């Protein structure tokens, strides 16, 4: 009986430790702050900035240097993304939902350095940072 209690306790401890370890592995998405520094890195082609909003939204105003790849069509842009799998790719939309969907697709395609734009386009605009229009 005593041995059974010891075995059960041991299993519970191991299961608890494994559960904690699994939770520690899940990382929140890394974000990049909205700043002129971002534009400079994009301009120097050190970072790729992807606007995953619709073409209409993009044309109304986007971050300078951003390329438009609507979130629901992101896989059709794989040729344009060639070579960026291990380089910084920053993704944004209006408020974050579509950016997360696009990042999930890119993550599944083995992109390793994905970032979200802190505050997305709403935050960028509220910061008074430059916006380009088509």
C-alpha cells in the first residue's frame, strides 16, 4: 500500500513538472515598437514589413516601405517571401487579429523570425508616425 502511494506521488510530481515545462515553452509573439527606427530598418532591407490588410485599406494609408499581402492570400505570395524565412519579418494589420492569422500561416511555413507591430496600424497612426498613401 505504501509503495502504491509513493508511485502515485511520483507520477503526479513528474506530470506536474512536465506540465510546467510545456507551459514555459509557449512564448508570446515578439513585437516591434512603432518608431522611425522601424522605417529605417525596412528601407535598408534589413527587415521585411508586411501589411496584411485588404488592398483598399493599404491604399488608404500604410507604413512607408510596407508591402501589401492580404492575410487571406498570404500563401500566394511565397515567391516574394523567398529568402526571408530566417530574417526579421514584421506583420501588421489594423488592430492585430489578421496579423496573428497571417503569422500562424508563416510560422507553419517555417518562418523563424516573425514579429508583430506593437499597436498595429491603429497604434502607428496614434503615434503620429508617417503614413504613405497610394
